[in-house]
């Protein structure tokens, strides 16, 4: 066993025994190096190993912070169904069921931000164009942050439905305001990719930068103009979800099947 693995095992035992509980900060690398009589590089490698395992996350200026135990993965049915809750409005498939209670972490905020390239491409604006972004960090009630959700709204959509820029967008939220302004029924398309989180995303989700995330980009198009009026980007830690899809037999695969010739 390599020396850094021995040091990682030592720290792992301290965490598992409760000597360093959830939210506690491990001693600094220099302190552990002196205490254990090993090089700083060895301790740093051990810390990286624990971070890769999800036991700690390294916070700049703070150190290695002990993480909560991993939660069971949420099974998300990636079907074609958008539901509607009479009390909330449209429900997309991040909830386990339409009425599942969710909560916000911190205060949702709306601000004008320069459009990044992926958003500019979708909304048909120049990169860096001042664009309305509505950000919220949410999770099922009782769970740590599950997703960072950024909704970018096209300048023309904001002009048609000014209330989408207000702190409170009213019953049904910004989507109902867009549809009331003549863009309904909005049609959506979703694309899912995997990538590493940005420093900001890792901080907001309280995860390590070494943990991959899913990025789900939902583009809503106006039925009146055919143009994208909103792009909603959800960033979810990859260890919190598993994507599930029911497979259906095409007509050519109906049972009983013909022998293969």
C-alpha cells in the first residue's frame, strides 16, 4: 500500500469514527504533515483520494470539509410527459411525482447577466448580451441542495411579458406569463450532458469539483414565432440521480417475433 493510501485510511477512520463529524474541517496539510511525519505532497494526495470518494470537499481558504453521507439516488423518469399541478403550474421530471414538496435554498434571484455562448446560441443573441437570468437552488424538502437552476429569458420574451422580470412572477410562474403573452403553448426539448462542475456550481451544491454533474438544458419555443423564448439549465450532482426510461417495442419488434434468417 502506498504511503498516501495509508494516510487516507487514517483520515477515513477518523471521519467514520465521528472524531470529525459532518461539516467539520480536517487539520491543514502542514499540520497533518508534521503530526504524521510525512511529506505535504503525501497528505495532499491522501486528501485528493478522500475527495474523490466524496468523503470531503476542499474549500479554498477553509480546507477539507467532511461531507454528509451519500443519499439514495433519485430515479428520474426521463419520459416525454410534462405534468401540471393546479397549485404550482408545470412540473418537469425532476420531482418524483407532481405534488412532491420542494424547497428553495437561499433566496431565488433575477438579474441581468451577460449571455454565455451556449445561452446566446439557443436564444439567438450575441454572446455577452445583457439577458435576464432567474436563478434558484432547490431540493426536495429535507435534502441538501439538489440542483442549481438558471432560466434565461430572451429579451423579446421579456418585452412581451414584463412580469417575468419581477421578483414574483405570479401564479404559475414565468411560464404562465409567457404563454399568456401569446407564446403558448410552449413546446420543449431537453438535452442532457455530463461534465465537471464550475467552482461556483460546486460551492452552491456543496460538492467536490471532482464530482461530475448532469447538465439538463430545457429549451422552450414559442408556438407563435417558433423561436426560443427561454432556456432553463439544471445542474445536478451525478451521484444524486439515475436516469430511467421505459423502452417500448416498435411494430417490427412486436411479439411473437419472426425467426432471424
